[in-house]
C-alpha cells in the first residue's frame, strides 16, 4: 500500500518519524516498521532530503525547512485486529501497522484520505470510526473517487481501524444510539440481514447491563467484520468500533462469531472507557503494561457468553460448558505460581508474542481471559449469594462505569479517569457495602492464589460441579510423543502425581506398572487397571539416558463439568433466573 503523510508547520528541528511498536488492545511488541520500505521524505521546497535511522523503528528528517512529506510503501497480508492486509477486495487497515507519525505532534487534528485504487471499479466503501462518511450509498450519493475523514488527535487515529473495500452494511438504532454492522464476506445479503438482527439483540442486552450506552462521538458505533476464508480469527476493541475477523462464514460459524460480537461490544464500556491506568494514554513506542487485564479482558470474556445466554442465542448446555471451562482454567497449576494480577502483566509476552526459547508457561501461566472470566463468575455469584440476588456483577460494572467510564469519556481519544486496582476494590466495597468482603475477595482471588468455592456458589443456582471421570486413576495430563523413543511431550506440573517420581519433559517413558509404553493409549490401558490411591512402578530414562525406577501414587482425575443438579427448589430457580435471564 502506498502511503503519503504531510506534516505542516513543524518548526526547524528534526522531525522524528516513527512506526508504532505496539497496538492498542494487543499487548506484545509488533515493530511495524519491519514492513515499511521505499521511504522518501521531501521538505518545504519539495526537494527530497536525507533521512537517518537512529533506531529500527523509524526515520529522522532534518533540514526540511518547516514542513515535510513522507512517502512510503507498506506490506501487509494478515486480516485481523492488529495488522494490515491489502488485496483486490479490500485494504484492511489497522492504523499502527500502516501509518507513520511524528513525535511531539500527538494533539494535532489529522485528515485521512482514502483513494479508490486503480482498476478495482471504484466501488469501494469505508467502514471506520473516523469522522466522515464512508457509506455514500446509504444517502443515495454516488461513490466518490476518494473519501476524506478526520481524527481529533493521534490517539484517536491509531484507535480507528478501517476496512476499505467491498462492504455490505446494516443499520439499527436503540433509543437515540445508532449502530452499523459493516461486513466484508463471501455470504449472501440475506444472511447479513438476518445476522444483524442477532447483533442487535446482543447490543440491547448489554446496554441493559449498564442502563445506557456511551457517547459514540462519530454519531454511531461501527462493527467492522471480515468473514473471509483467508482471514485470521480475531476481535479487537476500539472506542467507537470493533474489528472482528474470522475464516468462518455466517453459515458455518454463526455461534462463535456472535460470541466474538458479544465480547467486543462489551468492550465499548469495559476497557475503552472503564480503562486501567496502565493503558492510558497508550504509548506507541513501547509495550504497555497493566495488572488489571483480568478485569478488562476477563470480565469481558465472562459477559460475552452471559449476554448470549440472556438473549437465548445459546442454550444452557453451552453456557454450562463455558462456565466449566472457566473453572477448569482457574484451577490449573499456574494459579499457584502467579496471581491474576501477575498473569495480566504477562500480556506483553503472550498476547501476540512469540518465543524461540522454551518456556514453562504451560504450567505457570493461565491466560487472564479465562482466569479473569472465572473471577467474574465468582464475583457475580458471591454478590448474588450475599444479597439474595439483590446485587450482581452488573451492579459492580455499573459502579465502575459511573465512577470511571462515564465521567472519563469526555475527551475523544483519551480516558481521563482510568482506574487502579485499589479503585476496583473500592468499587466492590461500595457495591457490596462490605469493605472486608471486598478486601478478602481481592487479596485471595485476584492478588493471591486461592480458588473460589465454585461448587458451593453454583449450587445456589441449582448446578453441580461434577468430576468428569469420577473414580478414574490419573497420573497427570501428560502427553507422549514418538521421537527417538516414547518421550514426554509436555512439561510436568508439580500438581501431577507423576511429578513426584521426577519425570520431566523429554524423558523416555519405558514401563508403567510392568507394561511397555509405546504411546498415550498404553498409559490409558494401565490406568484402567487401577484406582486412585494405588501405587505403581514407573521406569523411565532422563535426558542423560540413565534409566531409573520410581513409584507413582495415582490420583483421581480432577477435571470437572458443570451440570444441572436435577429438580430445583424455588430458591434455586429464582437465583438462576436472576442470574441468567434477560435484563430487558
Ligand atoms: Zn477482549
């Protein structure tokens, strides 16, 4: 993609042109300068000037005479919420991946022009939260050769993705608020029309949680969806829009696609306006750190499926599977190592990052998405439990909205009242009316290593946390692979029975209970002969090749499912309905 950016009235100092190293909402470093080439800077007199490269992330221009224009090409071929993708159907633009900016000019208003690409028929539309009109067809106006939009400052520009291409659009309103669902896909118009009705249901249900919608500054909120066979599955929140991409189509993946819609739309309150201090303002020169992503992402992860349940877009079986998954995640070995707060701080390494070296994350890291989702579940059920359903997590989210989101959402591009961990705890204290409860909840489940008593909390709603394989012997979730012998393919967690025998990743497993082991099926066969508590011999060779014989005391398979308890008492029925029924 060819990009041209002009910086007028910049004085006579060096113009520090940079590509972003980070992207709002995706927490690892991306170093977008890697895809930029053919860079030319011209000065005030129109003549090209020399640039220098003081670091890998940009170009410095001196002697420009007070204004400068940079022209460059940028390559991109990934349709998702972070990168750039250009082909014959669209330019899918996440601004940090595409736009070069200059240090010190953050507060300047910006004008962005999209030129129809030559040879594409001049029919492309623009879906974006930038200020301007990208859908002339809605007003029966001819499609123009170029579109002009504005952003009030750099933060807003960088937060404003655009899909410039062949796009279908549906509109709806809730009260005074306007919504646009813009879709680039391979399906039919009828599918889009029908799908947009489900999107509207979600928008209404989530609006009911807060009792109002934020002020969407362009006059509408825009869903920018790309359901294309070559898209990468993703969802990325922005202040007045979201990018949702998937390889699935409405016809093949409706349920999962709506789950992403529900998640991303919840973000227009939670994280876009109810925003952790560590993310505000966003720094495009470095990774941004927050210890509150368990709330920003995790609570959103909880509310997406909950909104789908409340609108009956999913059935109870699906919701219970989701809840079971949250409990399974938070119960993993990682919670003993890092708290939810510390897991949030792992985001710059795990959210879009790649490592070449081995890590021990499989046993020490739980994503703040399900971890935070499990905390949301515990907080929701605890508030309901303590108040006989007069209070719920909805009250907590409304309190966060009232104290931080709403008053902090005045300046477009910024959040003026971001919250801290202490603020969130204080909000829980206020909502519950119990400072000690709030402090204990935060210190045990968010900043500590305890797991809430989900079985008791869920029993209030008539659900049972049940062992998936009760009575089945278990030595850990170890997997084997055939690689110069039958080797342990996973890290061995300290919470697994096999850990006590000293078995480690890459060790060659030779015998278990006297049986030769050639793969996972052989282990399963041995375990079927035993019950939890049995002690059996194991023979294995460590990486030095030395064989050893140890014993393992088998445990019981700890994995759980959440199921309906059977007949409900009136109290359980009332509790369940208050939790899972529509708020509209
Ligand atoms: Zn999210």
